[in-house]
């Protein structure tokens, strides 16, 4: 845990009050409020969603839940529409390379889902209903006493969905999901331990070359964590985790086969943090990971696993407004051998209200199981490699106004793509951009404005990469007090190329979401949400002869009862 303003990097936090506004809101809807992220979803609820953080590929952004990797071993990207947010407290978005601490996939950055830990005993139920016969029900209970806590959650979501493609009489793509999570733990002065379990499953209809196909999905997380303070200077952390991500196609594809993906990631991690002076600490750790995949895709099957072990060390210094961070990681992968990444960063409090920072870091993405063993698989692939530079400043102004600017560039080599007859390290890419924000917090009123410009280009051709708009903007403003909460969010992006799929560009769009909430008393709360208030049917991507479109407007009302 670090104070975000002291870290020599750009971090954004999607706060708890935003997550609590609407249980119906999916993870892709929440992430698109960050200006540095472009979310491309092939339809509405439950449809395939790609995340492009600062122009990086979806499989170059690491998605974590309390440290557990949610990226699939087969595709390399996380199944964002299938991740439930019921027990999520806040979402932390670290932008830029982070492979020293987190290993593979952290080229564009890291999205960390931080779950809730009970602080008092309570029970609650929340029910929200909306358009397209959409509803979600939650029920939960917390116990917290003398450092011990327990938590249980259950949820059910169903929707008739909306058309996925921009074609006449396109059918609705339905989606349903139900899940369960529980957590037990203890937090004492010198030690803490917890076990976290969650499971979600459901069915999603999706477009398959112009026709709807059904698939069942199921994801499961088991996470055991421990922390021991041997002295005031030495802290030991451990984690054992497993993430299973399965999909089963219910309709045969054109080859007459039923595709499925069974992905499992197991990790064991231990690291020691030593505060050897009042202003310096050293972190040393080891992470062992086993990736397993049992896959059939378009008649091409494989059942394989890959082991990898990472050894990392990081030094931090913090004194008199100077924060530095230097680290290195050695990854030992049974397929590509050893690979080393490093990072150095500094933040300096130039003036009482002004700080500047700079960082440089390398990162990597290991070949996925699909790259190694799927159609055209190549077991001699090297990892994708990146080198990033970033500088920025943060300024505190009068009237509780804060602002900041960042400039960044990332170059990626050995990009994995299909070559003449198999997967090869054939491509290069470069992401260059700037990010700015301004925030104001009054007694009750608040405003957050974010802007991101990035050009992601293919270094071989000089052309822009697909599905990356050069400009994104996000504005959230609202009022919050003990009784009322009102807010509006505006998200807009410029047009972007779709050259990997078609010569046409995807037009830019603007979307407005609104939220209202009234706390009747300490036990009862009512709320209403309107996603995409203008019911703008904007295009998101192109494939199989027509455009994908967004899910349109979703107006909903809900009530929370708690004791």
C-alpha cells in the first residue's frame, strides 16, 4: 500500500462511491470512464470487450483481483464482461510498465480490483431493474469483531440484451450470470491472514459470422494470503492462488465442432519487505506460476501447460519530498528461457504544491498457450519486449483544485503475430501520448476531467493500429452529501482505424451517464441510473461484413435495504 500522490507514476482510482452507484454496471462500463482506456465492446451486456490502456493491446494490460491474475492463458486477455463487481471496493489503474513486480502482461499497465474487507457487522440486499428486461439482485452479510471478519455475497443478473450488429432485424443477445463469494480473515497488529473464494457462471449469446451462438462460462478464484511482521522493520507476505476460466460453446461452428477453453493459473508468491532505515526499504520476492490450457478452437485442440518463476528485488527511498524506486526482475520460463526487466523512477517535491516525476522501465509479455500450441503455434517464440519513458508533474492550486500532465512513449519489439505459416515475432509498435487531468473537490460538489492523446502505430508500416482513437476525454461532475447523491459522466473519443478488419474507420462518439441516489434513513436507500442517456447507437468495431454497435440506453431504478 502506497500513497498514490507519492508514487513516481500515474495512478487513477475508481472510488467506492462510483462502484456502489449501480450493481448493474458491468466492468467494461466502469473502465471506460478512465480517459487513458479505450474500451471496445462488440455489443452490450456480456459481449466481447477489449481494453486498450495507453494504446497497448488487450493482452498487454494485466488485470488482477487482490493480486490474482485474471488474464486467460489461452488468449492472454481477461474476459472483462464475465467478471462480477459485487464485492469490489475500488479499482486501481496503474499506467505504464510494471513487469518488475507483476511479471508478464504488464506492458500498458495494471488494473487491480480491490475487494471489500468487512469493518462492521451488517446484512444487506440490493435490487435493480432496468430496460431490456434487465435486473440484478444482490444479498450479503458481514461480520467484523476483534480483528476477525467474515463476508458472504450472492448475486443474480439477467437481461434480454440488445442487437449486437448494425443489421436489419438483428436478434437480441441475451446474458445471464449468477455468482457467490465469501471471505474469512483476521487482522492483528503483527499478522494478518485471509482466504477468499468467488465463483461466477452464466450464459452469453454472441455473434458468430452473422449468427448468434451461445456459450456457457464459469470463472473461479481461490486466494490465500498471509502477512507477518517479525519486527518493526521486517514484513513477510505470502500468497497462494488459483484462477479457473472456462467457456463451453453450445452451438457447433461451421466445422461441426464444439469449441471450449479450460484455462487454469496457479501461483505461489512470497516476498519480504525490509525497512532497513527510516527512509529506505528493500523488497525481495519470488513468484512461481503454472499456466494450464485445455482448448479446442475451430477444430484445433491442445492440452498443455507452461511453468515460469520470477525473482524480483526493488529498493525505495522516501525523504524530504524525494521518492525513488529502482527494481529488477529475472523471469525463468521453461519455453523461452530467462528474461530480465528493470525499472527506475523518481518523484521530487519541487515546491510545496508542485511535484515532478520521471520513470523508465522495460516490460514483457510471454507467449500465450494459443501462441505456442494453437493453430500455427510456435514453441520457439520469444516474449514481446517493451521500453517506456514517462515524465510528468502534479500541481495543487487554490480552491482545492489539482491538475497534472504526463508525457509518455512506449516501444514494443518482437510482437507476436501470424507470419507466413505460423506464429512469429514479426511486428513492432510504438505508443506516444500525453495525459492531463484537473480535479476540484468542494464541500459537496466535485468535478473530475481527464484527457488522453495517444498515437499507436505499426513501426513496420507507419499506420495507426486498429481500435485506438487518438483522443479520449472523460468528465464526471456531481453533488454528494449525507442524503443525496447526483452525478453525470461524459465520455467521448475521436474516430479510430479498423484496418486490421476493414478499410473503413469507426466514427467517434459521445456518451452521457447519469446517477441519482436518496438515502431515506440508515436502513433504506433508493437510486436510479441512466447509462447512455441519449440512446446513442454508436459503432464500436467492424467484422464479418457489418459493424458491431453498443448496447444503447439502459435506464434502471433500485433499492438497498441494510441493517
